[in-house]
C-alpha cells in the first residue's frame, strides 16, 4: 500500500501519487499477476512540469503500491504519454529469446534553435517486471517533422495481421502505423472523424475490439484537450479495423458526460478477458489550480468496458466490492417530499439504487458538508435527465469554470431508473442505468463529514432498492 499523510481532499480509495503532480495514465499493462499503472508525473512540483513516468502496481486494481520513477527526461526530452506491452515473442530482440515489458512513449523537446515543439516516439524495456528500465539506444523510432502535436502512442499486437499496431495522436487526427519489431514503423492510414469532433487537439488514443451481441466491433477512444463547452473531454467511435484502417460505423459519443474524466486508456494483456479502463480525474481548464496541498490529481475508478448495441457501458470493477463496510438498505420504500431519507454513508461511500417512477417530478441525492455547501445528484422526470449540480459544492470556487450543472438524457426503462454512485473525499462518479452513461466530477467541499439524504420534489417515488455502503480505505493513510 501507499503510505500517505492524511491531507485535506486526499482520496480514500482512488489512486493518487504520494506527493506532487500527476496527469495521464500511461503504460497500462498486466504482467505476472500485477496491474501496472504508469502515469505522467512531475516529482518535484505540484503543477505540470518536466514529465516523468511515475509507477504503481496492484494485484487487484484497488490496492496500489507506488514505486519509484520509471522513466525520466534525458537528452531527447521529457517523457510524455504512451503505452506498454508484453513482448511475448521477443520481436524486439531485447530479451534474448525470452519475454519482457516494452514501453512506447513520446520524447518531447523543441527543434534546435526554435521554440517549436518536437515530439518523437521512443522505446524502453524491462527484464525485471517493470522495476528498472533501459531506453533503446536507437531512439527515437518514429518522427514526423511536419507535425508538432505527434504523441501518445498506444500499441497492441494485431494477431490477424501478425504485426504490432500503433494508434498515434497527430494534430486533430489519429494515425495508424504497423511494425514487426516495434522499432521500424510503416504508415497505414489516418482517421479524422467529423468537423464537429475536431474541436481541439486530439490526444491519448486507444483502439481495441469488444463483442457486441456476438459480433466483434472495434472501439476508438480519443481525448480532446480543450473543447469549447466542456474543456477536456473524451469521445469514442465504434466501427471496424482490418489492420490497416479504422472505419467508423456510427457518430462519436462522449465517453463520460461529466467534467473530470480525461486521457483515459485501457490495460493491455489482461488474462481474464476484461477490457479495463482508467482515466485522469481532472480537466485542463483548472487542473493546475485545484485546492490540494502537497499532491495534485487522482485517477478515476478502474472500469470494465462492454458494448451493447454499439453503446459503451462502464461498470466499476468487481474488486471494489472488497472495500464495502457497514451497509444501510431500503426495500420497496415510498419516498415523499416531506420525508427525505437520511443516509449514513460518510464521505467515502458506494450507493446502488433503483427507483420506480410515480408522481415526483424530481428526486435524487443531496450531499452536504456544511450549511452552505451541497452537491446534488438528481433525476428530472419530465425531461428524463440525470443531473449533477456542483455550483454550491465548494465554499470558495477556485476557478470560474469549476461551478457547473451538467445534464444528460437518461430515459427510464419500464418506468425504472437505476443509479450507481461512488463518493470519495474529492470526487463523485455516477453510473446510470447499468453503466449506459457515466458522469465524473471533482468536488472540493468545505468539510470532511458528509450528510446525505434522498429527496423527492412534487410527488412520490418508490425506492425499489437502495444499498449504501461505507467504503474502507484502499490506501494506507
């Protein structure tokens, strides 16, 4: 476990570095019983700076042990985002016929005599389960002088073509390259989406197959650095990939309807068949200004991704159930406006709820830490919308973009609405109707003791089921 001082807003069960700055998850790979989480890290300051790869490992995706710096800047520049794979067949020749981990990342500096950014792709390898790394002497392995934003390689083995495939962010498009040895790369194609999707620089791609009703479909994830309305946000496409080209079958959809889930990617080489995702829980509009001390930024919960009728569903990983403590439960209870239900969940909780619609025009949860601060997670029945209102979540908002009311369409299913939420010291993650939609938001309340209630407005609803679990710490405080 990570030993950390108890600091205001420090998450109880989300991963965060012991100290200083963190952003994008990098190099997600499962190998010899360990989930590796590398991350963009400035080990000497609490704001974005010279990027390193920090490193943590877990055997269950819940309890994390932070290790030392994996990759540091060198003569080729800072170490930006990238991915990691297991080279099972020693295609690189790094492992003398054996196997090992290879990291593929972006070296970032500027062109000589200029302030123009230069971004090139490089390799490092590890023969000791990721504890130490050797950078390849032939770095960089891929460059393009015509493109300044040329970064964040996500690499996977494509068995159908017997080659490595790289998805790479290049300005406002994703480029695909292939290689037999991770060292020499051939351009295959580019994908740019629609004009509406290109509302900011694209970053942190991921490409992977999922089953959808017995049919294989490919999912392409793309993060947008600064969209006009939402700041940093992530979208996805579903379609086909033949080893050369990605063809979308549908228009892009937002992966998360909240403000604070960005740069997320998935683990490679998982042996249980799951596709597991994690994101950086922040937004570039205010990431450097969040009101924490000594550390900055956390990751989202790890989520299992599935496809249903072309729509990505997200479900918090099953291992999180091991954190459940004291439970408060309700069954077939009528909720009336004049009699809200008090929930004794504290500031680190999981709530699983199912509601039958009756006459209420709105219902949901209020989380308070003082008489002046409140976070609302509600459902507006006439508009069929799930709402998160954090306009009063913080006593003194630290940035103009932080106070927000976000709404997303979520029609009931047979007059039933399901809400699954996770509350932590500085965040709330809400999953609606079986994970068909997700909303992730940072919270920075005045106090540490939460008072929570279930409310209704304008009529009654039936609480068919509600389980409220206090969650134990996954991080040693």
